[in-house]
C-alpha cells in the first residue's frame, strides 16, 4: 500500500464497530446504515490495505490476525477522535442535504414541490445547486443529484425517473403566423434547440413526418431555460421537454405546434455515491423523489 494514501475514516470506524459486535448486521444497526453498506466499506478497506480483516461465517464474522492487529492499533484512536469531536460539536448543529439539480428540472418540477419535502422532514437543511446545466455527471460536492444520463452510470447508485420527450412549441403570436399543413409547417421562423441536441429538429421531422421550412436558421442555446425563454419571446420555434413545461402551456406562454413527440435516449436519474446511498437524509430524499417524479406524464 502507498504509505501516503489516506484510508477512509468512515471505513475504519465501520471496521471497529463490526469488530466489536462480530456482526455486520449489528454494526449496521448501530451505524444506521444497511448491512450491505457495512460489507462494502469493509471490502474497500481490505482492498486498500491488501489484507483480509474478517473471516466471513454464516451468521457472524471473526477478525483475522491482521484484523486483530489493526483493531488494537486504531480502536483507541477512533474513540479519542469521537470524544474530541463531541467536545467541540454544537448542540444545535443541523444536517444539511446538498442536492444538485439541472436548472430547468429545478425551476419547473423540483423547487415548486420542495415545500412538501421540507414539511415532511423539517430536521433537514436543504442546499440546492442549479448552476450546472450539463448532463452525465454527479458533482463531488453533492450528496445526491437529479440529472440526465443516456445510460445508468456505472460508478454511481442510480434510480431511473423518466425519459426526456421533446415537443415543438412557439409563442402564442408566432403560432398564429405559422401555416400548418398536413405534412409541413410554413412561414419564416428560426428553429431553437439546446446546444447538446443539435440534430433534434432533424430527428423530430423524421419521427413525425412533418417538415419545417428548409431555409429556417438554427439557433443553439446552452440552457433549456434559455431555449424556452427564447421561444416565449417569439425568436422561433423550440423543442422543449414536455414533462417540464406544464406551467408554460397552462399560462399560454408556449403553445404546442404538434402532439408529435421525440422520445430521446436521455433519461433523468436520481443518483448518489454508493457510500451515501444508505445515509438517512439521502434515503429520505430518494423515497420522496421516486414517489413524486418516477413517472411524470
């Protein structure tokens, strides 16, 4: 093992609790996580050390020689660290749950519903980061994220929510100016699209069988909020996620040009690191998200 490598403090604490109980299940109960999370942390620690720490038995675990030696070396250090932390901890410290959500999802679905979650869990402080529009990532600073992925991320725990379905829209005034025929739209207008989906209009035309004017120019914007705003102000016609646009349709700010939708390969997922999956606050958020956003029409 590299002598400069820092071992996981969480893994060492979990190891000590499991060693004291002789059971991953009882350790999990004390630590308020699942037995599988205990097993996962111990396995990671064993890989970091290059040594087997426990003999796995049917209903219990027993320390190996290497495990006994490690326990003797670190148990008192963990106890001292816990005592020092308790000494300096304020009694009114609250748990903060850090959530990363892409901006359009946040503004149209997540934040409008967040009051319900805070009423259910008033003990949690919430910090929502909506600064990053890009998909296919989970910020290291976040406890959990709701973001777009094309496939389930291999290195993260993930729960699928719903596929991104795009529908063509325009402002009310522009909608009135567009001539609609059976297999085409006619008029002078730009096609607005998210920068990450430059072929979306071509894909929609192929799927719907409806053609747009060949001379219409393409406007690419780097956020879905900007796409919707540009369409609202009459810059052109846009493709927006139908599940996130109810408030725009209800207010009349945007009008659907067609009921034909483009179902993309992208899907929103609830994601978190494997080691955070079983923490109490992340589990509470996960359950609420799956109940509210699992199958948005």
